C-alpha cells in the first residue's frame, strides 16, 4: 500500500485546489465530461479567487453550479417518476380487474415490494459513494469494479430475500390480512420474484451511470420501458384478459428491459475506461463494501418504512376507512413531490462525491448551499399551489365529502411535509456523497423510531388527535432529523472529507497492487 501508485492517487486529492494550472486527470470523460471537469475547476477557482468582489463571485459560482445541478437533477427526476409510474400503472390496470386484484397488487407493490425496493436501493447507495468519489479523483477504471462488487452483494441479498416473496401469504396473514387477500397477494408476490433480481442488477448499474453524470441515458431507457409497459399492460391485462399474472409479467419485463437497455449501453463501450470487462477484482475488499452497503440500506430503509408506518397506524384509528383514504390522497401528492426531491438527492450525491474525490472541498460545500436553497424554494412553490387549491384538489381523488373534509384539514401538515421533504433528501444525498451512511442510520433510528413514532402515537391515542396526531409526531421526527443533518453539514470540515475520500479510494481499490 506504500507504492508510487498510491502516492500518485493521494497527490491530486491533497494538494491545494483552485489553481488554473491544475493537472488534467485521467481520461475517460469524453465531450461533455471534459466540459464538466473544466467547469468544476473553474468553480473552485472562483470560490477561492482573492480580491474579487463577493457578490460577483457568488453570482458567477451560482450560475455554474445551478447549470451542473439542473443537468443532473432533471433527468434524475424523470427516472424516479417513471419508476413510480410503472408501479402505479400496474395497480391501475389491476384495479380494472376487481377489488381483490387491486388489493393483491397494492399489497404486493406497497408492502412486499417496497420493503425489497428500499433494501436494494439502500445497499446500492454504497456504489453511489465509491463511484462518485473515484470518478472525481480520476480513478475511472475502478467504477466497473465497484459496480461488479455491488452485483455480488445485491444478488446474494436477493437470494436471501427470496423466502419473503415465496411465503408472502404467510407473512401477510401474520400481520392481520384476511385469508382471501393474503392468498391473492401471496400469489402476486411470487410472480413478482424476477423483479427482485432486476433490482439487484439495476441499482448498481444506475449508480455507476449516475456517478458519470449519464442521467439522460437512464431517462431515455426508462421512458422507452414505460411506453412498452403501458402498451403491454393494456393488451395483456385488459384486452386479452390474462388478468393479474399478466400484470406481474409486464412489470417484471419492464424492469428487465431497463436493465438490458442500460447494460447494452455499457457493454457497447459508451462508458470508455469506466467499463473494462468482468474481473475477479470484484471479489476483493468485499467485507468493507458489505459494511458500507448495509449502512446505506439501514439509512434508506428506516426513512421509507417510517412513512409506511403512518398509513399502518392510521388503520387502527376510529373511523379508520376515512383516515386511511384521506392519508392515501395526501401520500399520493407527497409521493409525486418527493420524486422531485429524489432527483435533487441524486444530483447532490453526484456533485458532492465528485468534488470530494477531485479534491475540491469548497466546491462541494458551495454545491450543498445552492441545492438546499433551491430545494427549499421548490418545496415552497409546490406548497403554495396546494394552499391556493386546497378546496379543489381533493375533488380529483375522491367523491366522499367526509374524506374531502379531512384532506382539507390535513393540508397544512401536507404543506409542511412537502417543504421539509424537499430539503431532507438533499441532505441525505450529501451524506451518501460523503459516505456518512452509518452515522445517519443512527440519527434516523433516534429521530424516527425513538422520537417521531412514539410522539405521534401519544398524540393520536392519548390526546385523541387522531390521524393529525400521528402526522404531527412523525413530521416532528422528520424535522428533527433534517435539523441534525443540517447541523452535521454546517459543521463539516470539507478539507478533511476530501482527504477521507482519497483514503477510501486508495483503500478500496485505488492501489491495485495492495
């Protein structure tokens, strides 16, 4: 580990930044990637330029950073929305088959599947940290190795999770679902097993491409899959009458089409030295990779399951049907707005990890400031739309006057959630980009499960505030978590984080002789 190769890796990470004569890093970024590298160096130069007026520096730097973020975030939002739409489309087509089929698809998608989705996406976030930092440091050839290591770990995880799908009916009975719904949802979950393995292959690929800012490719493949998904669902489920098995088949095929399209792009040589073929190096340094993957999974799963708990607890309230229906309307709207925040999360993670890997701590810090302010303003804008239309928008979701009234009463909480949930994923993106997943997992446990949920249950059942009490408590947990992440980000020594990024790359693959 003391080789000359290691010293060459450390040098660009540790030397002073912001110089015009900074050496070009290794190739592998054709066209727009060279331009992006140049903009990154220019941004660091502006932020460290002595004697220039502060307002002029901030204006120039904000313009460059905003362009970089929009170029990443816009296609990322499209990808997340399309993924959301594919699951929603399956539920819509299943709903035309009958109430039992809708319940089966809903439980399969939002119960079993969301559990697997959160776990797999979380474990794939380790690639997001390592690929992003390696790409920024110019260690482009390591990206393919990191992706393959993640495949090994996620495919093993999928194998271990297979019993959850096979015996889904038993798990659903255990949590109180009726025999008929449990059987139907259990069959649907077994049919959806190929999707689990698609997740295991897709998420590392997505993070691999994301680290290289190749989001437009991902958006194009996802859009093609969505068109095919809608056409096949209508043809097989409704026109030919093949029912629920066809709905599952189409959703599986759509996810594997995404995998095939992205793999074809990578194997075709479009990523240059980032992909140099399959290698046994994928089986080296697996244990540290597993630890980071598990920390990432715990961090993300705790967030996803937290909001699932909101609807679950609402089902135990008086007049539960109205409470659950009203919450479903609010969660539907919140889900769409969170897709925008997830796009910002992806963009932030890429920018922070790239800049830390490149040894640009000031640029990484400035990126965080710009994206937090932008996300807050987007959340504020979306919230204002809801406030203005609060008497009209419930009509689009329900005909029940009782549900409409409750949705109207919940609108202030929905508005607050939208604003907070537009900022919180951005700060989580910072955590992923910097590799803080383990720390944030502990923060999530404390804020969500030791503070938010108990407070919500006390307010709902002891103070008799009903569904508003549950939401107040859980929103308090999210706000506390956001404030802690904000404080962590504010107090961060970004020069030290750049050094840690260099050490991480060196330890986990930058020195191939070790």
